[in-house]
């Protein structure tokens, strides 16, 4: 069974990040010391979890499949949900962890806004033009394997440094925080954040634990421009890590839309004053995107 979600605190992991911007690069060495996956953790990683479809009005149990199932492209209906969200907010500030070929169209939809992709596959990066319609692309490298997710989740709620009250994410002592992203990532207030990377498709592959946590922190900060909410879109929520880390840092009460393997959370800025990511009260009054 997946671990029970607690709505207090968060946890630590230390990613190693390589940024290439123009001709310069910087390497930050990994300092993770998390233990290997236990047998309990293996069950956590291998159990498929139910996806939610807003049209069906409930949950459906997929065929048992390991978390090692390949990350998938968005279905046409899933991409429609995402493109409609960006269209409604454009021109806006759009941050995407991951770079699928489908996402190229988001730059065109968001013409006049700022679109930033953070991707760890250089081949994908080479296929899109930087500065196209305000597009910025950065190469990142994550080195925390998905197999460490369970133990990290157990320790997540015990570290005060990982709470949403942290003001400067790039100076955070929380090991989950991605502290060396491009400066614009921390300065801007993001209208939409998409989490679809790293691939996280096997226990040995880099998992999405730090990107989900970082997205949750960015959504709760004011940045430049006092906007009241950030919409966070998470793909591959049929997989255990994406599902349970989303509940931990984005919160069930903030879920406003679901389609297949795609969830959309609307996170109000005022939650940044709370010591917990989630509360027992509903803070978003329903609605859809």
C-alpha cells in the first residue's frame, strides 16, 4: 500500500544539477546520502495507483503495472486541457519541467509571454529554437533515483527547512529544493508550472520528487507581480511517485481538473503563510479550467 499522506512538512533530497546557458556551464556535486530502497519501498514503487478522470466522475483501477512503465506522451484530450489552460492565461509566465515534442506548440500559444523549459535530455533541447516566442531552454541533470522516493517521503514531514514558509528557495537548506536553477525561475511569479520531467520511468532513473517539491514552492511564492494563484499541471499521475508527491505538496483540495494521467492544481499564494502545504479546509472553491 502507498504511504498515508500527511499534511505537515516536507523532506530532503539533494539533486545534482548541470546548467548550460550559452557557452557557460556549472556543475553542482550531488550530496545525497539516502539509503537504498527497502522491500517496503519496492512495493511502493511497483504498485499502480488509480488515475482520476473528471469526465467519468470517479476513479478507475488500471491494470497492475509497475512504476517502471514508460512515461507517456499526453493524449490529445490531455493536451487539450493543458493548451486551453495556457490559452486562457496567455500571455503568461509558463515554466515546464520536461520537454516533449507536444510542448513546442505551447511557445506559440504563449506568444508575448515567457516560456521556460528545464530538460535533462540534450537531444530534445536541440530540436527547439531558443528565444522562439520568448522561449528559454536550460539543460539540467537530476541524479536522485526514483527508488529513493519512499524513504524520502517518510522523512519529508520531519524537516522544518522544507516547509512552505521558506522564503528564498535558492537559499533553502532543504535537500529537496533545486537551488541552482536559472535566476529567472526564482524571480518570476509563474502563472502555470508543468511537471513532466525527469522521466522517472524506472527505479534507477531520476525521479520527479525534487521537481514536484520545487514546483510546489514556486507556486506559493510571490515573485515579481503579485498574482494570486499558480496552476500546477502534473503528468503521469498513474505512477505512484507522481500521485503521492502531488498529494503531499499540491494538496487534494487544490485539485481543479483531471483528465486521464493529467492533474491540474490551483494553488493560492496566501497558503505560503502556512507551515503546512495542505490543510483540512478546502481553499479552492471548485471550478474547472
